[in-house]
């Protein structure tokens, strides 16, 4: 059995990581006219965090992959 109980995807995000995700989320919600308190915004936020956890840390790439336009 592995000594490591959690993968890096299970580690909590640092505040700097969350700042990146928040900026992308706010930009996309604004650009796509999504109410930030809606279920669509919640789904978008979950997608952005999942992409970030998978290694996409560049904000423009996150925007593009999460459904936005290139920066």
C-alpha cells in the first residue's frame, strides 16, 4: 500500500490558488452574463477548480477551457 494517502488533487488550495480561480470565475460570469449567485455560476466555479486541480494554472487557459474566449 502506498505511504501517500492523498493525491495532489486532494490537497487544499492555497489562498493564491483560490485568488486565481476567483478572478477567472468573476471574469467569466461577467463576460457570459451569469448571475454569480446562480446554479450556473456554481457549476462554472466547480469546473474552474477542477481544471485548476488538474494542473491548468494559467488564467487565460482556465478561461478558455471553462467556456470563455481567449484573453
